[in-house]
């Protein structure tokens, strides 16, 4: 789910032209819900459509979808878009997904966000869902060219936004980009660091200073010397997992949660001969409230953590991991790709997460976390924090007990 762009809703083709830009790809066999705030568009949620024909399953699916859209507490209306290839078959979409449209209309109305528009979109045409009872569209629907020629689509293209044909192509684009001129030197330094710190990443002193480096890189960028340290540290599974917690909350939650989980020995200091290799030499920010426990670590990684997380940090962490993935080699390559997949999922972009995992498993079939996440994401679960409103600008996540 994303909330960054806010445009005024006018014609149907403008709304339908906006959706692919928000998702970064053309959705297929998908439900997209958009919240509305007055006449403006708010949050966007995309979910894979379940198979039609089982009304009980469609009802449960509708309840789940509406619960996630409820994170936009300022919403006073909603829009529904069904993307399905059967939309081009006369009357087929009405009989197949009409029950889902009814369930959504009832649930969204009860939630205080009544449906203000609903459409079915196919490869070549689109039509209003309401045409089933009150025909307002041509029998063949409106041509899809009207979406591509809409004001909103053309305006976003002029602003530099692009839409990939598939989620797979969008994932490739997310992993592409410039590689620093210093990349060869960064890789060489990372190899040396990985060899020197083998068996030492989980020493408390090393782990604490390392998380400080990750935090500074996520917050404000990193120099080549720091990027080399981050790349090398990805060979540790415990570092990998702690960075995901750090991206959602803060370094203190990641460190103390890892300690409580038995992943770190807090009494082991930084080996004197390795101290100079760690760029961050300060201490982690103090925590407030009780020390985060092992449950926090698990709850974050499984997406069952209930309070809000720092979504802006997650976005910045995604950008950093995409850069590291482009430069990574050896064990760091699948680690960076899997972390990038998890961070996409943490933002509600499960389609992109799946595509990143496919790439990881094609390159490293035995990478266990990627296999586990592929199965877990395949259940259709999204993180619990997406059901909560995002933090206001400058607001920190609540202390995790």
C-alpha cells in the first residue's frame, strides 16, 4: 500500500490511468481498492484475485481487503477496480465476480467508506460494475485506449513515472540502476572484511557498531567504505534479520531484540585488531521502556507486529538493499535479494516481493530464507502494521516492549 501521491479524482479513465503508476506495473487478475478523502485519492491496495465461484471464499477475501484499506483513517469513500482477463467476455465478469463486488460494497459502506465507483478492467476494455443492473457502458465496454490517453496517465508520464508490463519487469527495474564507480574496490574490500570478521559478527560490540552503520546508511546514505562493511555483514544471517527489524523500528530494538533472541553475545567486545574496520564507533540510541524481547524479533519478521512501523525508513532501506544487491557477490547476493523482497512485502507490494524471491531462488536455489518466504508470502498474508495508519512526519514508532 502506498500513500505518496494524491491526485484529484475526476473521470473513470483518470482513476484507472493512475493505478498502474502507483503500483509500478499493469495489474492482472487483481483487486485494487483506493480510499478517497473528499474528491482526492488516498491509499492504494492491490491483492491477487481469488478464484471465482466460491462465495464463502470471496466473502472472506473481501473482509481481509477492507481491513487493510481501513488503515487510511481519513478516508470517507472508496473505489473498487477488478482486473481480470475474463472482462473481455460478454457478461462473464458479472457472473464470476459480481458476488465479490456486492460483498465489498456492503463492507466498505459499513466501514464508513462507501463505494463511489467500481470498474472491471480487461486487456482491451473496461466497464462499470454497475452495468450489470443499470447499464451505462457500451455492450463491448469502453476501449482501453481511453485509459492510456487519460490526462492523469499522460501527466504522470511527463513527470517521469513509468509502468512495467508485468510485476516481474517492475522488479527487474527496481533492482537495476547505477553502480558506483568504486564498486570493484567495494567488492574487494567486502571480501577482505568477510574473511576477517568470520565468526565475529555476533560479538556484542561488533553487532552494536554494525547496526549503527546500517542505521546511518539508511538515514542518510553511505560512503564506499561503509558500503563495503554492509556488504560483508550480509554473510551473517543474524545481521540480515536484525537489519529488517532496524528498518522497521530503530537500532536499539534490533540490537536488544537480537540479544534476547540469543543471536548476539553482548559480553563479547570488538576484537582490537578489527576495531578500525568498523566505521561507526558510537553507541546505539538509548531505549525507552522495557528491553525489547525475543517476541518482537519474531513478530516483525512474520509481519504480526501490531503497532505502526516507520514506513519511510522501510522505503529508504529498500533503496539501499537494491544498491547492495547490484554490487553483491557470493553469500551476500541472495541475502540482499531476499531482504529486498521482504521490504517490498513490508510495504504491501507482495507481487514485487514474489518476483524478487524468484530471482533469488533462480540464482541460489538452496537459500533457505527465500524458500520459506516464498511459501509464507504465498498464503496471501500481509503485515499487520498495514492495517494501522502510517506515522505522521517526524513521528517515531512506539517503544516496543
